[in-house]
C-alpha cells in the first residue's frame, strides 16, 4: 500500500479490522459518524502497536462540512475504503419504503466523499483508489425482505462503475468486495432462526470481519488498472437459498 488510507466506518467491525491491518503499512484515518469514542480507542490501540492512526469525523450528509473536514487532514490519503453503511430494515416489501431514505442517504454520502476526494487531492495527484464493501444480496439469488438495502448497495456498485469510467482516464481505481453473511453487529437486524439456517449452510460459521479486511488490504497492495473495477472474490462466501450480507 502506498500513501495513507481513509476508512469510513473505521471504528466498526470490518472497517476497524482494515484499519489495524493498513496501519502496519502507512497512516490511517479512522472515519466515524457517531462512534467518536470507539474511533479514539481504536486509534490509541493502533498507536500502542506502533502504527499511525487518527480519528476524523466525517459528516457525510453535509457536503460542505465534509469537504472542510477532509481539507483539514494533514496529508491526502491515497486510498479511500467505504466500510460504513446503515443496517437494513428486514421487513416485507410493502414496508421497505421506511428504509429507503436512510439507505439513499448512505449512497449520497459515498458520492459526496468520493467527489470531494477527487477535487481536493486525486485530480492533481494523478488518481486515487476507492474500495467498497458491497453485498452478495445485490446479486442473484436476491435476499428477501431487504429491498431498500439491496437497491442502494446495487446502486453503489453502479455509482463506482460510473466513477471509474469517467475518472479512470485521470487515474481513478476501484476495488469492491461483496461478501455474504459476516459476523458483525449488523446481524442483529435478522431473525435468529434465519441466521441459524444460514450458519448451517455455511458449515457452522460466517466470514469474519478480519477475512473481509484482509481481502481489502490485498487490493490496496495490488490495485487494479486505472478505469477498471476489481471484484474481490472470497472463497468462504456463504452459499444458500437466502444469500444475504451483514
């Protein structure tokens, strides 16, 4: 990995695991929304292990405040990892309208962050690398009772593909991973009976956050050509009739 890394959801399960790995290679900025305390604790843990990490508030729903926060960073990150996303509302299709606003706001925040990074740093630097955690639920077989989440995760993939096509000639690189179930607190949104069946289908375990983070870190070390979207495949992905993500 060359240059620093900014991680949204940096104090979460996958984001935190990625911060721990990436901090062995270079500076890391732990992006957070409401988790300031967790971000500070993680930064202290990484510093104690000899790494460099700093927490940074990312007001993703306020583009002007977000750009100001990014402009205040002491040096420009070369890469950005999108690991933050609201938990899905698991409910029948007729109720999914209740979740559309939160899911759409997450997508808008990702767009604002990438656009600001491009304006502030990457356009002049000759490019940057965006990584994102997507969802196996965005592809067949589509998970039931998660229409808003599925729609916006699929939209994030499309947004990143469009960014690569438009900004790739100037150096933008994109890598995405779409895991199935991952052992994170987001599993609390699901019916325990469904999780029990899915764990049995997965041989009694789901992916760990560390495994997903390792895959993202490998992409940092081996970025794709500019203008392309690299799909990171995980051999341990859950395969079942109700493939979903956490």
